[in-house]
């Protein structure tokens, strides 16, 4: 179920970027905002992924 939420979140992020690029916003501004937004989401989702791996490693260690 958790994977479904991540896929939905990534889909909405991509759709938001597409909507921004198809608007009448200047292309240089759209590029800057896309890079800032993608970097921010990359940091957030990367942190979530790393914490999940850390928690799984500790759960395996505790199970042994």
C-alpha cells in the first residue's frame, strides 16, 4: 500500500510539472522552478527511502 502512495505522489508531481510547462509561464522561469521543485522532492523522497532502508536493516538485525 505504501508503494502505491509513493507512485501516486510521483505521478502528481510529474503532472504538476507538465501543467506548469504547458502554461503561459516564461520558459526560463518554468525551468528554474522545475529544477528547484525536482531537487526538493528528490531530497524529501530520497530521505524517506534511506530512512526506510535503515529501519529495515535494524528490524532484520533485531530479528536475529
